[in-house]
């Protein structure tokens, strides 16, 4: 699994002009699922998301987790995180999981993040979505379950 975690002041995802998920502050998490990813990876990444110290403490240092800062998470599926652009001009998506597998692991990540105590809002899997955000910092973190962490 691959995540793009962005610290946000607010974020909203809409489908067909209707807001389906919105948070006042916390993180926007774009989630890509690769072939062969596991529920264990989803759980590990959810814990990492909840505990990652990317929020400022009283001294202005990034020293607080999402849970400690009291933020929420807006989680949006994004298979394009597994785009392969090494050849030609059209991205290939061979590493991305099939929709049924991807949806199950996306939902598992959301469930595990909620189990960590995070308030979670989501987009709509396999929908064309518009994502609006105010990136705070900006702080953007890439996390990949294929890499040790």
C-alpha cells in the first residue's frame, strides 16, 4: 500500500458536485493499493497514520500525532499512486490491485484507522472525485508498505 498523507487545515471530497466527506482539520490521506497487499499492511499503515508526529506542539515543533492534536482524517482511494511512467507517455497501472481487492483493503485501512480512535471521513471508491484542501505547512509525507518503517 502507498499513502500520501497531507496535513490540512480543512479538506473536502465531492462526487457529482455533492460533498461526501469533509473535515475541519487533520490529514488528507490518499490511498493506493498494490497487487498482493495485505490486511496486515493496512493495519500497520493505519497505526502509522494515527501516530505520525506531524502536528505542532506549543513550541511550534512537529511533535504531536493526529490523535494528540485531535484531528480527523479524510481518506480517499487513489489507484494512480501506482502509476508506472518509466516507458512512453501514458502511465501504466499494472501494479495497482484489481478494484475488488483494492476496495477491501481500502476499507480495512479505514476500519483500522477508526479503531485507533481517529474520526474518519471518506470519498467514494471508484468514483470521479473532486478533492479540495488547504495544505497546512505544507506538510506532505509519503508512506509505502514496501519500505521498512
